[in-house]
């Protein structure tokens, strides 16, 4: 009987302690946002998942870590379509199956950018189908035309994405950034830009980042070069020019196997902590945190 009472007391003490932590977090208005780099679930990555009969294959080593953030954001560089053909490394049209894409949701990904040079590889129909599958999974997306807002801990976080690989910001883009700034507490912009396989941002990136900040961007996190690029700040706003590859099958060089995860802790509108985590992909399309 004494052991039973002790067990009940220990449980109640644990519950009270846990509840206290939750109350304190809410009182502090803190929320965490995790950013990862390029995610491509097709080609050899899809092949590994299919051959192993494991649609969670790309996420096995990182899914717990991704799920621990309040909001997790990645750049999704492939269409999601029902009849995705099996592809090989020579292909530059990327797609994956809805089953494999389900791994995004099961790993805690909340929002993706489709504003890149591969999400439309299977035409308007493929892009529309991709959006339908993401909607069905409850994953939000940005495609260069829309603002997505996610509320956490009483703060409205706004997300925009722009594909700037072959163009400058348009008048419509500039207007969208400025108008979005007035609708949210924190505005996050994810541009797809820069020179592939370079570890430093080019002049276009640095100048465009300044324009975005001046229009209201509070945080900029970029993609496309497949290498991790430099970090800097402008008007005290963080700018990550490229987080490199996260899930990809570019196993032909060390730099393309590397990636960077960045986790921000917000207290209301303010960034109170910034953490960086290096990733490495020793096995095709299956990154691990170093």
C-alpha cells in the first residue's frame, strides 16, 4: 500500500511540475521556428524509399528533432503527384509520391516553400496537385503569390517565398512584402536565389536582402545554391543566404552533403535565441544531425 501511495504522489508531483513549465512558457509568449534547406524527395531519394518499402526513409534520423519546434519550415523542391515516374540521377524533373510526402507531416513540417525552380516541373497541373496533397496533410505552403500566417504563443508569424533564380523582385513582389508587413507581427521571407555551389552570397542576393528588410522583412532564410552560404545582419535583421541541402541525393561532393538547420526562439516579436545545427548526409537522401 505504501508503494502505491508513493507512486501516486510521484505522478501528481510530475504532473504539477509539467503543468508549471507549460504555464511559464505561455506567460513568456515564446515560440520556436526551425528552418531547414532544400528538400527533394524524388529521384534517388524516392528510389531508396521504394526499394526499402519505407516512405519515412528520408526523415528517419531527423524526424524527432524537426517535430520539437513549434513551426518547422523547409523548401520543397519537387512536385507531389499520384503517378510519379521513377527517376534517376540524370533527371532534372523532380517529383515524389503522396505516400513519401506524408513523411513531411509525420516529421512535424508545418509549412513549405514551393517558390523554387523545381516545384513546377510537372506543369500547372502537377503544381496544383502538389498543393492539394499538402492541403490534405495540413501543411501550409507559399508559392510567391501568397502570405501564410501561423499563430503561436499569441504572435502572428507571416511567411513569404519568392523564386528569384532567373529574375529580380517584381512590383507585385515589393507590394506583397510591404502589405504583408502590416498584417503580421513577424514577417519571414524565404527567397530562392544565388549561384549554385558557391559558399558566399552574390551581389544580387545582398542587395535584394536589403530591399526586403527595408520593406519589412524581420528574417530572411534562403535556398538554392545547394551549399551553405554566409550569414549577416542588416538593420539588426538576420539573413541566412542559403541553408544548403537538407534532403537531397547530391552525394558527389562533401559540400552538397552538408546542410544547416537554424532554430529561432521568439518571445513575442523579439528573437531571444538563435541556434545552428549542422547536418550531414552519409547515405543517399537520409540526413543526420551532427
